[in-house]
C-alpha cells in the first residue's frame, strides 16, 4: 500500500515533501509551494537557489 502524503497547510497531495523549520511551530510536512511561502514569511529578501551538484 502506497501512502499519499498531504501538505499540513494546504492539504494538497505531495510528490516532494519538505520538513518545516522548528521555529515555525508547524507539525507535519509541507509541499514545495507552502514551504517557499513560509521561507519568504520568516526570511524576507531575495532568495537564490544554488545548484550544488557540480
């Protein structure tokens, strides 16, 4: 049986799961959209994604 994970905030099914940071006080997993939204709420400014696979 495959368990389908749902985002704690929006309730949407997730392909990729993200753990919230402890200081966010969120119990459960987040989807990418909600995780990004929380990042911007708690850490305002410009966020640049870095590819570390090189």
